[in-house]
């Protein structure tokens, strides 16, 4: 019985948090707009190029944003 109340409360709290987040961020409850730096692909590409061009003096070259540069080799299960 207690586990049911706990699970229900967790689901309800996540639902309320999702609705509040959607209302505030996506529906712009407090006004505002999406900045140009986020919405324009050209700006993002220029920023990404700049980040990749920075010289590193502390060690070997690294990728500034590793999530967008993942090169996973997927091998078959055979």
C-alpha cells in the first residue's frame, strides 16, 4: 500500500515538473524569445569552427565538444 503511494507521488511530481518546465521555457511564460545564437545554424557552425581552431599548449589536441564528435564503430553481434 505504501509503495503505491510513493510510486504515485513520484509519477505525479514528475508530471507537474514537466508541465511547469514546458510552460515556463517553451511557452515563454515570462516573455522573451529564443536568442539568435541558438536559432541560427550559421552562428553555431562559426562558433564550433572557432572552438576547434583554438590551440592547445597543455597536451595533445582534444575535441571541445566530444558529444557531437562521437565516432562509434558498431560491430555486428555475429
